[in-house]
C-alpha cells in the first residue's frame, strides 16, 4: 500500500490542544509516540490543514521506524484563515506548539534518555513562517504597526528548520497579471489589482486597529479563492506592491530582492540564535507557482550567501539543500514518486545530522 493510500484510508494518532483553540495532530500507528524523543512540526501553506499535502504521508511512513514523531500543526491561519492572518501571529502560535511538544515529550526522558530534538518544517507559505520565526527579533517588537493580536512571546530555540517550496506570492501573482485568466485579460486584471491596492493602502493609512476585508468579487478575479476573506493588511503583505525597494513582511523569497534585503532576513538567522543546527532549503524543480524567469539554483546560492555571510559557522545545509528535480510545488502527481523519494531522503539525512548536534 502506498503512503498516499494509507492516509486516504484514515490515520491513527493523537490530537493535541497545544493552546486555546489550536491543535496539532501527532501521527501514531502502533508505537507509543511518547517513546520517541524527537519531533517534526509541519506547517502548511495557504489553505492547508490536516492531510492536504500529499508528501506528508511519505514522511510519516519513513519516520515510523525512527525516533521521530510527526506533528501536523494547525494555526489560526490554516485552511481559509490565512486571509486574516499574519506571519507574526503564526510564529507566536508555532512557538506555543514548540514549547508544548517539548513539555509533552520531557516526562518520558530520564537521566539516561536521549534529549529530544524539535524541528520545524514549512511548506510553501509555511516556509515564510519558518524563516520569519528564525530571523525576526525575539520577542517581536511592540510598535503602532504591529498586529494587535500579538502577545510578544519569547520564542524557544529549535534544533532544526526546513523550508520546502519557498516561492514568492508576489511573483506568483505577477504571472497571473501578465498572462490573464479564462475570464479576464491582463489589462482588466491590472485594473482590478490597482483598485485593490488603492483600497488597501487607503484603509491601512488610517491607522485603525481594526482591519477591513476586501471585496470577494475583486480578490477572486485575481485567482484567490472565492470563499476566502482577505484583509487589507494581509493582501498588501502578500502582493507587496512597493517591492523590491520596500518589501512587505510576506515578501521573503522573490528573486528580485536586493542582497541588502536578504541580509535582513536570511542573514539574521545565525545572529538571532534560534536555530541549533543548519537550515535545510528544498526548492521544487517544476514548481508551478515559480515564474519561468526564476533561476532556482542561482536564487538558492544567493540565499546561501546571505545566510552564511556573517556567521562564524556554516548555517546553510549545503549538502542536502537544493532543487528537487521534476518536483511540483506540493509533489502531488502520481508520476512524482521519484521526487518524493528524493525529498524524503534529504529530510531523513538531515535528521541524522540534527541528532548529532549538541
């Protein structure tokens, strides 16, 4: 039975409430998961939730006979909640889950037990969450522009971090605007985009603490789900209309960002001290959300240079990071068994190195 089929037929596990209204699902099949010292926390992308990313099943199967547990983490921004969310709120919720999992595993570890490791892995926009977790000030600063929902928590250190399919939302939308859709020409879409940016900027410039929703009749024309509400603040963060000169919070992976901007994000990972081992980055070779003009290998090299530039020790995992050949964004195709094997092999090898880190 394939990994995907196993999940299609149901999956046993434990549903954990790691904070008020927030849960994580720990996959378990036969083995007591609390006997496994190490934990992988998986954060999906826009619209994701439980069982929505196919290769998760492959990772779960690969981890069954190891000392690692797999947690699928739901945030308040999961499923259709992303349109009202923010990276700042996401990483505070991830911090709560990291602390919960450490506490959950700790009672099973005696003096001679192996110290448990916690790795956070982001898929797609989940990668933005992971990078934001690692490079942002800890705790997040208080300022008039900050999300009113933030609690300014101190985020715990993690033992490993993985970015998978870290593509740019801004550049993905740019492709739509240039090519048009089945119902709208590029010229019509440009007008809709300009109208939405104008509404969002005028609303946010008022400085109010209450966010405002954009018209679904307009956001859906740009390709966003017709049933997903998007706030002015999140829209501006995702489309980042003033980039590359003034990139938004969500604009972390665009190919036209300056080296100075990369130093403010990737370049801060080492100095923040929130990552004990190395950063693993896996880009899909046939990612349908990455524009054709993006040179994936060159982009990864720029990220690597920024990550390791100010570090005494190499932070970027140069051995296992790279482009997964023939992989789509979520590796969902039946013909993508080999790319999924490649992804799983790199992740498993990365885990072995994480286990060695003190």
